[in-house]
C-alpha cells in the first residue's frame, strides 16, 4: 500500500477522482489490466469499474480509500507480491539446476557419440536413451525457465499455480526426470564399456586411451580452418583473427514489488487533482491497495 | 556456411581416423562447448520470447490457454532445434544448417519486436524480456559461426562418412 494524502471529506475526494484517467493508468500496470477498481469511504463501497472476463486481473481488486474512515483492516499495510518474491528466486534456482542438468546430459550424449565403438555406432537402445535424456532435460530446462518467467512482472503467476495443482503436470515432470536419469546412466555406461574394452585389447594406459585434444592440437585445428577459408593468408593476419572476439552484456534482476507500488501510486496520483489542497493547505492521505481473490465460497443458511 | 567435405583440415581427418581405428577415444570432440551452449541459449531465448508474446497478446486469455501455448512453444523447440541438434551428433551437417536458419529467424523476430516495443508507445510488448531474448539468440547464432562449432559438425560428419563400408 502507498500512503498518499489525508482527506477529511471523503466524498469530496471521490469527486476529484478522474475515473477515466485512473482506469487508463491502472490498465498500464502489468497484472492489473481490466482489474476491478473500487472506492471505499468507510461507509459506502463505490465501484469505479466492475469485474472483467475471467483472467488473472479479474481476481484482483484495486481499493482506494481515505485513511481513518472506518475499517481498520484497510490501515494494515499489505505488500503486494511479497509472498511471491521468494517464489521467483526458488524458480530461478530450479531453472539453474535444470539447465545445468541439461548441459551435463548433452555432454554425455556427445561423449557417447564420439566414443563410439570401432564398428561405427552405438547400439540403438543406447542411442534412443541418450537422445531421450537430452530431450527430457532440455524440456525440463525450458519448463523451469518458463516458470521463472511467470513469476516476474512480465509473466502470469496464475499459470504456475494452475500447473502445481494439476496431477498430469506432476506426473509428466516425474517421468521426464526418470527418462533423464536412465538416459544419462545408459550413455555413460556405454562409454565406460568402450573404454574398458579398448583397455583390454591394447597395452595402453587409461591416460593414453582417454587423451583428448590438447591446447596445441586445438590451436592447430583452428588455424587450419582459417587458412582453408582464407587461402594465402599471412601468419600475422591469422594471429590477429585468432585474437579478436566479442560477448554480450549481463542484465540484473528487477525489484518487482517496489516497481508495482510505484506504478500504482503514479496511476492514482495522475487521476487526482491536488489544486484544492495546495491552496487550502489540507494534508491529503489516501490508502491504495490491491486485493487478490483466492477462492469464492457459496455460503448457504 | 559449413565447409564442404574436401575442405576439412587434415588434422581433423587424422583425428577421426585414429578414433575409428581404435587408437584413440575422444570423449569430448572439439567444439562441444560451443554446440551445447548454442542449443541451450537458443532454448532460453525461445522460451522468453514465447512467454513475452503469450502474455502480451493473450492478456485476457484463460490460464489453460496460456499453458497450452507455452507447451506448444516447447514442443516446437523440440522439433525444430533439439532434434536437428541430435542429428548433428549422428553426422548430418544439414541439420546444423537447419538449426542456423531457425536461429536467424528467431533473432530477426525478437529483434523486430524489440524495435517495435521501443518505437510504438501504445504497444503491449515488454522491452526487457525481448531484449533478453534477442541477446541470447544472437549469442547462440554467434556461437554457430565460430570455427569450433564447425569443427564439431565436421568431426561427426567425417566419423560417419569414414565408418561406412
């Protein structure tokens, strides 16, 4: 809630409220488009704008009320989205873990493909499991990124709530986890079998068998590619090409709750006329809040 | 563009010959990091772009509809990026070309939407998610143009080509 001004005559305050400007500015706030807007003066609840078609915003009501005019519950400060801040960090952590698992899964898939037996390919079953693991972990990564996005002000938090309540979703994510683990284990097992067979067939040590590309070999390969694409290139030019490169910048995370508060304050402030208070010297204080409906119950006597 | 079969460096061919002869095992072929990062960056970019579009143009849509659209985006990624990526590890360089075409399309789309959100004040598009999507997909496209990525594609192509009777 944002404290704005204190009005000793509630009805006069309501008369100064430009409803059209208020509705337009509230609609610009993410998550509050078409939300219900009401004014409460302590006795009367005046609906400025009614309910909209079923959506996330239709579950939320923006309440505007002068202070000290009745219901003490309106005086209690309630931070919008405070309980969702932790959810975003949890989802972000989950996304990092899922995408890390996807990275590792791809490493195993590539490794099993590269360390194939001399015959030229892995068995069909291992290939299917490895590909399934890469696909499952990638889908998990994408799903986690989506969930983190939904917890931001640009997403829809109701989607995550809906998914968490659906049994099919829980079952699907469990199945993806199982497929990922099976695939990674199968691929790693196939690679290990190849290495052990080669060790038995030759007198080489593990270190010699698993000798990958060292830095010198990588550099030589890169230079050969550049030379093949640029016939007659000089060594000086080649070194200059190798040294050049550029990377994108990183972007920081937004503080969501504070941003939402500021936008709501500005929306109401733009709809109010303070010319009267400036001339008379009366201090104005108005509470602005957002109430989200969790559940609607039918109570029958 | 990817190298033709006659343009692969001799060192790469010797490496593949050693692997096929059983004299050497390469657990992580050259360019593996570029390949994996390009796949995952493209995934993040597509997801953020899809989420931004869904929430911008589907504000009044029901939650179940938005869930369906998000799942559709993931399945589309599976078919047009992930599956071709897996085919690259089977030695099909045309699959890498397909991934590059898709990357270019996603970069152009997110870039165009980003510019639209900047120039058109009345648009419901969100600037920051589109910026993130443009940056990640452009980074993925950049990685696909590196020589390491080409080495990765070439390694598996040569391995498949030389292992055939």
